């Protein structure tokens, strides 16, 4: 593992443990060159599929792109990194079981359902972008579903 501070390749694992239910291994590491300590997460790759967009084009699934959108929806909300990671791991396993191509609609709906369970405000934020709310009436209808 390369040290994020000094870019040396000589790092040592100080501690390894599985994270709660997320099928990841958390490793605490130390750079032998500069003594910088950092954390890495290791998980099995299950995300080798294509996303079928609305216009029928295909693009490789990008976890970071989706995670970035989720974090924007969760900004200033009581949502932890572990919750988001667990949510994405569960969804990616589900999507991977569907085959090599997954419709973008299924991905968006899956994220919205998980966010609804996690945080109502984050759900509304994500839904407003995903569903392209055009006016206050559309927004109001979505809020009524929560109430």
C-alpha cells in the first residue's frame, strides 16, 4: 500500500478488523518511511457491471460517482460513512446478481429506497435531483408520501 503522505511503498499493517456487517476489512497502517498512520478498507469487488442509461447507452458502474451524489444528499445530516458504505455494499450485491447490465432506473430507485429508511431529508434531496422536481407541487407530492 502506498503512503498517502510521502508516496513510499513500504507500509506496515498495525491492526485489521472486519467492519460491522459491511463485509469490509478495516486496516490501520503505518508508513515505515515517515511514520504516518492511515486507514484503508478492503472489500471484495462485486461491481463489475454496466449501467443502462435512459437513452439506452451503456457505461461502466462507478461507485465513487454514485457515492458522491449520496453524500451531497446527506450533507449536514446525521449519516455516517459506515452507513453509506454498508448501504452501497448491499445494493451492489443486489445489482450484481441481476447480471452484467443493470438499468439506471433500478439503481436510482434502490438508492432512494435505502435513503428513505436511513434519513428522510437525504431521501428528499436525492429524489429531487433524481426525479427532476420541476415545481413545488411535485415536491409536495413526494413529501406527502413520507407523511
